[in-house]
């Protein structure tokens, strides 16, 4: 899944100076790399079924819906 980040670009008062341009480019690349290489991957964290806490609460004999391939 891609994350699209949008920002409104405010033109600084000293827009003609090269240091402001370099600062703006540097800020863009810093935000780009922070979002493009974000280590969080939610698809690795979703729950795939009842876990140990659920089994401790309901017991091992509780009815659990099984998928046809598990039978």
C-alpha cells in the first residue's frame, strides 16, 4: 500500500536566496525517505485467528470456525 503525502508549499519571504531553496529541497527529500522507507507494515500484524489469550478464556473445547482446508 502506498502512502501519498501532500503539502501546500509556502513561499518564504526570501525565496530568492539559494539557502532557502536548498533548505526546501533538503526538507522534501527528508520527508520523502521517511515515508517511502517506513518500516511499519500493517499486513504483518493482523490477527489470523484466536490466540492464546482467547483459548485461556474460552478453553480448548470452545467451538472455533475452521476453514475447509483445516478439516
